[in-house]
C-alpha cells in the first residue's frame, strides 16, 4: 500500500513536528506529495480540488492535534492520518455539502460503476483498519509497519526480535485479519508486501 522508501522522510517529519521545530518548506512539500499520492485510492472525491481540500484539512487537523499523536514511525503516521481523513470524509457525507445532485444525475453508467468500486474499496480498507485495531498492540504495530511498506528486516530490528519470530508473527496476524474480515463478510484474500 505505501512506499517504504519514504519512511525516513516521514520519520524525520514526525520528529520535527513532535519536538516543535519548524519543518522546512522542502520537507513539508515532500511529505504533502507523499501523503496525497498514498491516500488517493482510499479517499473518494469528485474532483482534484475537492481531494486536495481533504488533504489540506487533514494536515491542518494533524498540526492542531500534534500533541495527541503518540507515534514515531511511518506506519503509525499513516494510520493516524488515515483516521483524520476518514473523519473528514464521513463528516462531509453527513453534511452533504459536497454532493451536487445535478452532477450525479448527469454521470454516465461507467462513472457510476467506478464510483461503486471505489466505495467498496474504501469500505474494505475501513474494515481492514478496524480489524487491525483489534489486534494486540505489538501485532498492530507490525501490521501498520507492513502497510507503510517498512521492510521486514527493519521491523524485526525495531521490535528487537529475530526475522523468524517476525515471520511467525506475520503469519499469525494474517490469520487473525482473515478471520476478522471473513466475519465482516469479506472473503477475498489479501497479502502484505514487504
């Protein structure tokens, strides 16, 4: 899901924000670009402008609530940021302010089908994130790091466990997540790539 090559930039950004240091413009632009690319497929918006409005609002809320963010890794950052985006998206749905019914009526069938697929994909991602949230904290951290694209060797080193112990944990996590998703009505299998 996420590009592991961006991990060090995200972690530098987190460290600066949490220590109340200024984030230079170059780093912020890089993080902004990473974030907007990473969440494009998981956040439906009618236009590019609306999508960027969601991202801007999420960054504003992140900086306002930076004291609430306890994470230090890219995986924790992505999970926290996803939660903010989800809150914004559902808030907009409830308000209904962004839905223009005349535009909806003018859409062709292909566009409606694409929107339905995107909506289903968002629901699946929400279900996966809920299932990850039910895992014990150490397994939840592993799952977040895998979703962030962190390499298995780096995760094992962060958690001070052997690669074989990490592999056993990943196998167990995948089994628990599959059970949880099946219980929620999702039968499609999934794989973490790291």
